[in-house]
C-alpha cells in the first residue's frame, strides 16, 4: 500500500510541477517519458 501511495505522489508531483511551471500536459504524452517516471516511482 505504501508503494502505491509513493508512486502516486511521485507521478502527481512530476505532472503537477510541469503544469504549474506553465507546461502543456499534452506534450508529456511520451511513452519513454512515462516509463522513466513510473520507473522512478517503482524504484522508490
């Protein structure tokens, strides 16, 4: 359960920070980008 919460925090933090910095979320739809983010969350 803690791992799922940790992954959610990392994913929301990355995407939320990107949007807060003025980025367009549609540009984040990159399969390689998602693999990197989810991989970082799983490694946490």
